[in-house]
C-alpha cells in the first residue's frame, strides 16, 4: 500500500461516453477488485476513485465529469501528472465456482469492471438514464443493457431488468454498485431469494483510512470496513439505503 501520494504520469486517455473518461497510468499497485485509491491534484483537492482497469503495471480510473475536481481530471492530457495513494478498503470476494451476476448503475459499473474480468463467465447488467451514458460497450459485449428512456436495450431501471432476469435465471451471488437506493432494492430482491449479495457503497470519503468518520454508515467506516459489504452485514446497517453524511457533516436522506 502507498501511504503517501506518489506522482504518476497519465499514460493514455479513453473516452468511454460523453461524460466519462478513463485515465491510465503505470503503477505497481497491489490491488483487489472493489478497492479504491485516493487521487490528488496538487493545490486543488484529493478524492477517492475505484480502479476500473488493472493489467500488470497499467491501471486506470474512470471519471464521471460532475464537479470542480472531476472537471480538472477531464481537462488533463497525456503526460500530465497526478498523485495517488492506496489502495484502501475491502474488495469483493471472488469464489471460483458460483453462478454470479454483476449489476451496475451509471458510473457504478466502474467499480465492477475489474471484478467482471476476474469472474469471467458472469451475467452483466448495466443501466443508465439514456443510451449515450452506457460505458464499456466494447469491453463487455455481452451486457444486458437497460435505459430509463428506452433509447437502447430494456426500457426501465437496473432493478426492473434484474427482477426480469430472476424470473429466467438463478444466481448464487450478486454484486452491485450504483445509486444507493438502487443497491438497496437489489439487496432486497436477493435477500428475499436467499441469494448472497455484495454491494460497493459510495459515501463521502475524506481521509481514506478511517480517521475522520465522514463515510460512516451505521457505525461502519466505508473506507476501511468497506466499501464492499456482504448481505449479512448489510442486514444490520440501518442507514443503508436511507441516510448518509454529507460533506458539511450533516445527515441527509439518500
């Protein structure tokens, strides 16, 4: 694990969708799918990102453009430098023999990408509001796609499509990442059918190693106890799918 930020040079950039870019850099990270790193832009800020690509010494983060920090990342070019430290947190469990499904909502698919490659033969569900927001189309050609406006694939949400798949297929384990209300619904569907479920929670993470408490969820610190949580732990997390702590420290509904 890298405790202090080290500077890496952007090796390549891929446009995944109009609002998402993947920045590649060379690094010998000891990484497991589901873990995250802290990305630092000097004189600006530091934010957590999942590793969405990882192969030998080449890693990548997929960035959704939505604020000052992510705008700065989108404006970077090949050869520019950024700081990284980590990886942090608990990743996904990866049994070899289970019939599994991954469910990604929006940019949440980035957290599931390296897991999907590690699992190999797995059912993939990705959902967005509209067709232009789908990412990794060439990377995962066998995805079950849904859009809320019906512009491509199944018309409806990821929860709707997953519920339809459950009528025709059986899964032993389901992995999910996306909006928290979506993950809560996926968890409920799995729980009602005794299917093991793991979700990757996205909360405001400030320090990355459990000191500040900003990412608390029912006493669990997302940055070190998670971000991945299994069914048996989710069942005891009363805040899951309901409330979270904002950047200003106030609690709000998901």
